[in-house]
């Protein structure tokens, strides 16, 4: 999924929600990201949140704010849960 923020108004959000994970295991969330603005404006913030047991609030586990330069960067996050818990990454 690629979201080009220049096509959106300031304050707009895009959301990608992963399927609920129920296994008693550690899962890896592996993704590439680039936050850059040609005109020097702040491109915003990228947050990774985890919601446990379908709770109303998700907890932040990773974020980056502002320009990261013109090159794509890679992130790998390990997320664990123990039975009978389940979690979902947003």
C-alpha cells in the first residue's frame, strides 16, 4: 500500500488494519516507509498501534515523525501475545 500525502489535506489519516492474531507466538511486522516533502513541509507522523483483546484503545508500539529523507527505510517490529489474548495492529 502506498499513500501519497500530497493528494490529501493536512490532518487527513490513512489506516491499514492487519487481521487479528490469536496464536501464542511472536509475529514480525515488516514494512518499508518514506516520509518526505518536496517543499520542506512536515510530512506528518507514521504510527504503529496494537489493540489487545478488541479493546477500545490501541497502544502505540512504534512511530516516526517528520522527514526521513528521500530514501525508503525499513522497519521490523516483533509483537508477542500469550494465549488466550489476541491482538490487531493498526
